[in-house]
């Protein structure tokens, strides 16, 4: 049986999990239905197709052997049964409420760590599928690929394979080693400098604005899910008028929604500027790379305290430009890169502590998950809405994931249910903030986009 060792960051995700802090990500897809039995048919299709997707047959097993002591690996589960992973539920009136309860439950660690929950709609004209993937099995991009493997086939243009030829006259590795020593030494020094820079930036990030108590949660193990939808054309209108990127606008919407939500619930937004972690994928498109997570991140202060909506957007835009100029390998947001320098046993023993330390690193996760522009279907039924769902770090109350699909932007909100019982109010604040930005843009002249 062949196995694939977990990369350091995957191993960290695997070991920081606890019963109250499951480390799975998810996606809630809502489909139209031509009949009340469409959900049951979809569940049958998912179970039948899962057997043919190799990545869905992978379980994670501990490895206690020299050089990888305390490590873990992905390997094919010889007893894989799709029916252990695909569940058909009773009809649901509220897909988001049902998804919240299902997101509370950790995945079974003894078998391939993923599930697909099919929720028929009580209205008879829709159904939903909640996919859950452990973060050690897949990041957002790979989870999308795995989910696509069980949806209806999509005709895509074939891409010519990349052929990489070895350089002519290449020396054997042993003969090249002396010439590589200076480069190896420089690499070690560079890594040390990067670690020092990240640590210093992280220390600085804790200074300044007052903490946001609403984003801190005592462990409860409960989850609540909500969603909001924006029109991508309206996002582009704001971008063209005020400048920046689409992502800048979407992050600024989060800042404005948090301000509105805090003020409405009586917590107040004055002096509040929570640290938002913006994950950055380090995968190179179409390159052959390991299956594991390859992530860094940018850390920015969300200008929740700023009263002017366009001022909030300008602050976000400036912070993102500064992060991009520095690159994803430096700054407080790049802490994930340090996982590569921790031995496997260190991840095994220190995983719970690393999870608890996440709240010292950032206050809220705001991540974007790319989706294909093509329409997706399951059993011939069209996917109409899709809400990405991010895992919550221990001690944190809220995570935001964003995807654009077929002309609409979907915000997936995941919260600790006890800390944030009014998550639906925050979802409404997202759409209200978009309206506020549009109104503000209508009263200003367009600016040249950088």
C-alpha cells in the first residue's frame, strides 16, 4: 500500500484538532429540483461516483518510524465504503441552520476524512449538499477538485501536458553537492531572517487598537452558519469608482458589515480594528505539486472603527498593496510558513498549543475560494448557490469565506453558535454594506484604477 506523507502544515492541521474545534472546511451548495425525489437521487449519485475518485479513498494514518517520528500519511483505505460518507437527511426548512449543526460534528479520523450531507428542501423544489473535508486532506482548491469529481461531468478544453526536459550535461547529485553548499547556507540564513521578520511583525500586530470582544469565544463546540449574496456587477461598479481590486472591495464589505453589526448589537465599533488573516495560496497554476496545503497569508487591520465607507475601502486597499509589495513570504500573516521548520514530533506534541495560539495571531479569517465560471450540476439539477465554509480556530468566534459563482458573490459565515447567536444579522449587514458603498460611489467621480 503506497502512502503520501503529510506536509508540515497538513500535519499541524491534523494535530491541532479537538472535539470542540474540528478542522474541516466545507461548502454548502444549493440546487434546484425538478421533483421531490431529486435529493434522494443526488445522494445515490454521490455514493456511486465517490468510489471512482481516488482522493476520496484516502485516509490519514499515524507514522512512527525513523525520520518521520510523529508524522502521518495519506493512504488508500482498503475498506472504503462510500455509504459511510454520503448521508441523506430529512427535508429541511433552513439549509443554513441544518449546515451549522452538521459543521459541529468532527469527521471520523479512522476513515477518509470527508462527508457529503444531502438535505432535501421542505419546499420540494430544491435540495442542498454540504461537503466537509478535513483541512489535512485538502485545502480549498483541492476540496473543489474532489467535489467536482462527484458532480455531473463538465466538458473542459484539453490542456496539452507540460514536458520538462532535464538540462543537458547535468551532473549527478553527489558531484553537484559541493557547488550547492553556498546556496544551502544562504537558504538557511534566509529562512532564519524570514522567521525573525515574521515574529517581529506578529509582535507589532498585537499593538494598537482595542480588541473586539465579539470575535472572541470560549470553547463551546457549537456552530452556526449563514450566507449573504452580492451582485458581482455592483462590486465592479464600486471598484471602478473607488479603485482597488475586487478582493479589496469584498474585504471592505466585511469591515463595514462588522461595524454595522457591532453597533446594532450594542457592542460599539469605536476603536475596533480586528486583525484579519487573508490566506494566500502558494500553489503555482498547473504545476505538479503535493496534495497538501501550500498556504501563506496577509495580515491586515480591518478598519471597523472608520465611519466613512470609502475610507474603509481606501484603508483596506492601502494595506493590501503594502502586503503584496512585501510578498507572501514575510510579515505576520506568513506564520504558516514556519510549520515547515518544525519536526513532525513537534507538531504532534504541540498541535493543541498551536491551535490555542491562533487567537494571538489573528482575530478573524477572511478567505476567498475560487470557483469555476461554468455552471455545475448534480443529477441534471443546476447548482444555484454555493457558500464556502471555513474552519474556526480555537478561541475565535467568526470566520468568513467568499466565492464568486456565475455573476454572484457568496459569503459563507461560520460562527460559534453561543458567542454569535445573531449571525443572521451579520449576514444582513453584508448586503446593507454593499448598498452603502454603492450610494457613496454615486456621489463621487470615478478614479483611475491602479
